[in-house]
C-alpha cells in the first residue's frame, strides 16, 4: 500500500511536469502572419467604411467584426505615376517616401541597397519564419520581393480561375498544403497580394452580371445603364475643376473602358467592374481562411487586410490614384489576431510604412534600425488612439513640385503647384463637417461643406495649416518647395 502511494505521487508529479511543459510550449508558439494586399482599392468601396456600399465582401466584413478597423490609415505618397511602387517600397522597408532606394522611382534600377536586407522577407527569414509571397509582377520592390523563400508572382487581372484572383489564392493554398504534408512546425509569413481590382477590371462573368457591368471596349459608344450598377458616389463630378498637373496620365486618359469619359454610364459601369473584382478577392480570401481553420492555424494567425493606395473612379471628376483626396490617400486597414480586441475601431493615424515595425513587435522580432515607421501595437492594445498627430502626403509624379497635403485633427490642406506654375491651387477642408471633401462644384448648402481656403473666416486656420505643411515637408526631407513657401 505504501509503494502504491509513492507510485501515485510520482505519476502525479510527472503529469504536472508534462502539463506544465505543454502549457509552456503552447505559450511559446510563435504567431503566423497572413498579409493581404489589394491593388488599387478605396476604403469607401467596402461596407466596413461605407455602410451604403452595395459591394458584398462577407469575409472582409467578418474580419472587421472579429478584429480592429483602423480609420486613418494612409500611404505617404509617390514621386512617380505608378503610385503603387513607392507605396510597396514603404510597406516592405518601413522607410519614408524620400528615403527609399532608387528603385521606388525607377523600378528597373535593381542595384543593391542596404535597405534590401532589412525588408519584411529578409527580417522574418532571419527570425526563423517560413516566408512565402504571391503577388503581381512589376510596380513593386524587386530586391525585397526576392527575399521571400517561396515566390510565386504573376499579374492576374482576368475573369477566369487561371487568369484572375483565384490564381493567387491557389498559390497560398498549395503552399499551406505543402506545409501540412511536410509537417512544418516553424511559423509562416504569407504575403497574399492580388492583382485586382487594378484595371483592366475584367471580373468573372457571374460577378460582372451581379453588379450590372460589362467589359466595355468600344471608344465610340458608352456602356449601357443597368439598375444593378453601383450608384454614383456623393462626391462624383463630371470633371475636376482644374487640371491635375500630369499630362497624358494613363489612369486619367487611357484606361480601357473609361478613357477620358466621366459620364454617369461610364463611371457606374466601371464601379460595377471594380466591385466585381473586389468581391472575387473576398471569395479567394475566404478560401485561404477556411484552409487555415482546417489546419488549426487560424486562431494563431494575425490577418492583415489592406491596399497599396485608394482610387477615385469618378469621385471629384478623377479616375486614378494620382491625387490626395481621402478616397485615394486613405487605404482600408483591418487586423485580426491572437490577443487583439474584436469589433473595435481606432483612428490610428498610421502610414503603410508603420506596418513592418508593428509586425515585428507582434512577432517578438527586433525592429531594424533602418526602419523609420512607428509600431502601432499601442493602438491595437487600446493604449492609444493615434501614434502621431499630423499626417503628410505627396503626389509628385507629374509636373513638379506637384501636390502636397497635411492633416491635423479635423483639418486638411491640399496644395497644387503644377504645369510650371500655370496651376496653383489651395484647398482647405474640415473633415468632420465635410468628410467627402465637397467642392463648390458639388453645390452643397452647408457653410463648411466646401473648400474653405478662400473663406476669410478661416484665414487663421489656413495659415496654421500652411505652416504645418512646410514643417512636415522639411521633417521628411521633401526635396521641393511650393510657390508660396520659403525656399
């Protein structure tokens, strides 16, 4: 009987130690990361940001309900017409716009830069993660892309399984299947980049039909009106009130199905095409999330959904991404993962370049000294609502110096200095009273539902914002100055 009691004590001790070790192992399991990037998507396409949108994205909406939505997430800007190129350089490196390698401006320049080894793929490889990437080819950061262990890139903007967004999700599904087959235990970092809804927006036939859209290709006719198409946005205009400053800009003049047309038929049809492509992205994301759940990895995976920049598609009479209105400067940003709150919204005031240090902190990885972005884990944890008070934006891809913007609190300033001084414009908005940035051409009745730059009542605020913009330009080593700034 005495020996039996001793045996029970020994077995109990062994069981306690095993349980403790299991708990310790469980606690030490590092999180996976799934980074999802859409190409050319305004946050206001999504019901998460615009409840009136008819775009159905149940998986993205579910992510938002189960995670955290950042209201003020923005790309810092661009020094060339391909806005996605510097945006992706900033996301991959955590560097600010004017401190990027030359490939951000001239992508064919793939000469080595020390920053290349401090980009997402390289950092997570060194930390013991298995890294995989699928995305479009071109308009990105070549020396950072190749750092991922598994790279399956191709531009897929068609309307079939093989030519569209399903191709990208298939690469991730195959990668996850390979991990299961080899019983891979190391955590993963998967970069799932879609080639849509960037033009040409050739959606699948069933989704085009759902949104009443056609792949219009005839320059001599307009697409037919269809009641299923999305309605025009509230800040739609038939033309922007002054020239945007980039002659022969592809997005504004040569996109198939749109060209220079800004009539209701064209814009509603193009919105329908955009929505068809975006819903397909949601469908493909759903496949990946389902597979993660089947593998038992979903609860231990941070999922980030965002875009490289926004898009106009008729808003303010513009079509492309080469402007600094909210629909284009802002990006969707949703994050869900272990330990994060559910169904929460935060202002954030983050740039895409803040993503890298944030992911490093979430994964317990040291942030490289080359990184200039700020981790916003404090926002995700509810300790702060914003990580910075002022945000600065650039478009200098056309005639120089281009456009600049600055936002502080509810106030936003946009300045245009283009066409060798022929176009010099200033806009001042109160985003609390005028979130759609209505212009006089929108003919709204509210005193503040317009551009306030010419209103003498707001002269002091205009001067304050002008000074703040110059301060931000100096702080970020902007190489240009606008016509009324100190040289």
